[in-house]
C-alpha cells in the first residue's frame, strides 16, 4: 500500500499529460469523431446501390442511343 501511495502523484501526472495531449479519449469524444467520419463518408462517396442504379441507367441510355443510331443508318 505504501508503494501505491508513493507512486500515486506520478500516476496522476502521467494520466493528466495523456489526457491533455489527447492520447486517451473519452467515449463521448470517440462517438463525436465517429459521427464526423460517417458524415464525411456520406458526402464524399456514393453508396453501392446508387452506383448500381446509375450503371444500369447508363446501360439503358447506351442501348437507346444505339437504337437511334441504327434507325438513322437504316433511313439513309
């Protein structure tokens, strides 16, 4: 018990330093950062479902353009 009392000021100082330098974070800080990261991801990246929808739309547009091109060639 005496050794614990002897080293307790050092432990308090080390913990205080770690918290001030933001090496150790609280769960609230971690949750806040997690939400920021999710928000950034939503703004920068597209979802897989959106990508697949857009890809199918491009495919449909390509097919329609090909049909129009074929009609123009046949009419000449």
